[in-house]
C-alpha cells in the first residue's frame, strides 16, 4: 500500500494515493507507518482535506519529534490550517535539526514572505530550490517571492519551472494561475 501510494502520488492521483496511505498507516512497522503518514498528510493537503492533514501531522510530530522532514511536513499542514506560528515553529525546528532540509527552507520562505521580509524569503526559497530542484512547490514559492519583489522576469521563469515539474495531465488550479 505504501508503494502504491507513492506511485499514485507521483502520478498526481492524490485522492487515490490518500486511500492507499490510509491503509498503510495502520502498519505496525515504523519503517512503513511513518512514510505512509507523511504521504497521507501530503496527499490530504493536495485534495484540500486540511483537518485530516492537521490531525495526522500532529500524530506524525509525536511519532518523529527529531525527524526534520516530518517536522517540515508538519509545518506545511499547520500552514494550510492557518496556524502560522505553529507552522513557523515546525519549519524552524526542522532546520535546527537539519540545516539542509529543503522543505524547511521552503516553509521559512513562505513565512518570511507573509511577514513582508522578501529578501530573506528569497534566500530561503533559492536554497530550497537548490537542494530539491525537482520539487514543483518550491519553484511556486520562489515565483511568488520574486513577484513580491517586483522581479517579474524571474517570477515567470520560476513559475514556468513549477508548471513543467507538475505531473503530466494534472489539472492543478495553481498551474492555471501560473500560466
């Protein structure tokens, strides 16, 4: 179920991935259960099931309090639930544990951008993209930061990368906006 969830998620079939991850999260094996819970949170965020993402992320943080990636995913769930200070704490904890955690840098970039600290947000966003250049969401954040800075040519390039990195055939409202 974990492997099926990963394949479905990579294909942009988030609702189906969510179901597979829900089955896998019941595993007694932490090496299956934890990645399944991470996938469950990320899939729930993609389909707009923010309460599910939040509750599962809270369980994830309890299970893996020293896992930088899990803490960054927790931050994403809290951000989507509108709990911005809690999200900031998750991202900050992730980076304190692992300074090269790309998802943590992306989250910090979103937090800083929301606070109007665009130059600092740009540094974190660029670092996230350098660390994980194939993650579409990081390019989306970078494009938004460049837009806020009035650097529209760079914003267009970053958003073009975002669109190109989305799973083929994915009807994503963010892709329509970015286009």
